[in-house]
């Protein structure tokens, strides 16, 4: 049995067997801190869980993965953490802030170069970012935003980082960068393909970063140590790993891990 399927099955069994998980009790909340690129998919998956289990409420906190990890380190009351990169989850794991054996990978993504849909600037590849017509472009802040780190890797792969760094604007998270493009306030941006997918009327994908130009984008999720709602949180992970959750992730453009 594949690892993710086994983890999902064990989570379901744990939820069923736990005497703490009683749906007749008053409303119970699960607080989920998740990478903002997961927003649309997680909100929809959360609604499925709430409909399935009356009395359960999902509370989401969407932001850059690095910022969310720092919040958890500072003691924020979080039940689940889903990151857009292994690094931020690794940081919490090394500090003993995750529930042992609860971590699993569940989705993948791609890096794309986009421009405003109504832009007439001749931008057709990453190399075109050197053109004088490209005055400003946005990426996530590499210090806190996984999408920014992936973007920097791609730019360095094409030997463009030092060439175009004066054109760069750093966004607080990937969706902020996408907003700049959608409003035609910048000439280009490097974002996730899933973000471009949800704004396809306002942004145009110019190029997809090739394999090997950046670290693989794999999304992990884990229980945060100290959670008061461990079994409810496990049920959310189970939903993500099983067919219904996978269909939602695919609907919003995420790759599903085998």
C-alpha cells in the first residue's frame, strides 16, 4: 500500500476509534494555517468536512508559509500546518513542534512566468525579462515566501538574477504578486501555476519553468504539537488524501502525488 494511502487509512481508523470525537458536542473548531496558494482548494475541502460532520468548523489562516511557521514557533494556537515548501515544515519539525508521524506530502505545483492579460509587451520567455520594455516584475520575498525562493532559483538557473534584480519587487505572499499583475501594475511576475489558474481572465502564462530549474514544489501537511483537536484535524488530512479531496486539488490545478 502506498505511504500516503496508508497514512490516510490510519488517520480514519484513529478518528473512528477515538471516544473524544463526538459529533453531538457543541461546535468544535479546527484551526488550519496554510500556504495562501492553497486557499481556494482548502476552503472548498473545508466545506465538505463541515457538511459531513455537523458541529465542526474550519478556521483558516492563509499567508506565506514562512510567516505561518514563525507564528507557530511563537505559540499561535494552530491545529494543522500546510506549507508550500519542505523547508518551513522542516524548521518546525527540527524544533519539535509537530506531532510525530503526522506529516505527509499531498500535492505538487509548478512555477510559471505571467504577464497582465492586456499587456502588449513582447514577453514570451524567462530570457525576455532582460528586455528594456520590462521595467518592473514581482516575485515573493525569498526570505519568507516559498514561491519567492523558487522564483530566485529559476532566475539563477537562467543566469538572470544579477541582470534583472533592480527590476524586482518583493511581495509578502504569492497572491499579492498575482494581484499586482492582474491590476497591470507590473510587467511580469513569477508565481505558481495554480495562482495563474484562478486569475486566468486577468493574467497570461508566458512560460513554465523547466524541470531542474528549481527545487520540486511539494506540499506537506502535519499536526501541530499541542493541538486540542487532534482527531478532528486528522479527519481533515484524511479528506485531503482520499479521492474527494484529491478531486478538489486537481480542480484548482494542483498535481496529485502517486
